[in-house]
C-alpha cells in the first residue's frame, strides 16, 4: 500500500469522520450510517470503498481500522490540531517583530501608532492559540508519539 492510497483514503471530510468514528469501535454498515447521520447508503458505500487501504471488515462483518488506518488517524489529528496552528502563531510573531522594527527605524514618529494595535493583536492571537487551541510551542506531539499517549489526539 502506497502513501498515495492512504492520502486518497483520507482526502474527504466525510472519510475523516468515518475514520474517527471507527477508531472508537468497530461498526456495521447500518450502525456507521446511523452514527454519522447519513441518509444515502450509496454515499457511505462509495466512501468506504475509497477507504479500502485503511478500513477492513472483521470476522463479524464489522468495519474496523487496520494498522494503516490508525496511523492515518494519528496523522490527521496531529496536522489538524498542531501543524498549521503552531506555524501560524510563529508567523504572526515574526510579522509583529518585523513590522515594529521597521516602524522604529523607518518612521519613528508613528512607531507607537503601530506598536499598540500590533501588540494587542499578538497578545490576543497568542492567548487564543495557546489557551483555546492548546497549541504546544515545544513540539509536545513528538513526546506523545514516543510514549504512546493517544489521549492528546482525540
């Protein structure tokens, strides 16, 4: 199984919902359809076929994630919770520093007019990222992967 197949299997929001639902417990077709509140059997069947590299049926006929499915779920959670958010926070801090240094040297008489709103913004954005989104600045997801702690990924 190639990584392209796995990425194709998780390339739709509904497939990610299926992935998260099946990570909790194996489900039959009707139960999965009911759990996800999908009315079209054809729709869920189409997406389950696309997810063949990461979803399999067990001996009872229930859909369950295989090892690649759990790895894909972990990747989805890491990227969605931490990947872009930490980069966005650091980018905002970088723009804040560059903008204020530029204003200090280029137009010092307007420095305070820029410093006050940009400082308010960066404080708000840092609070929102660290407290509300729970973005870890130290790469904590790597520690979770080493210790096998999956609680951060749910």
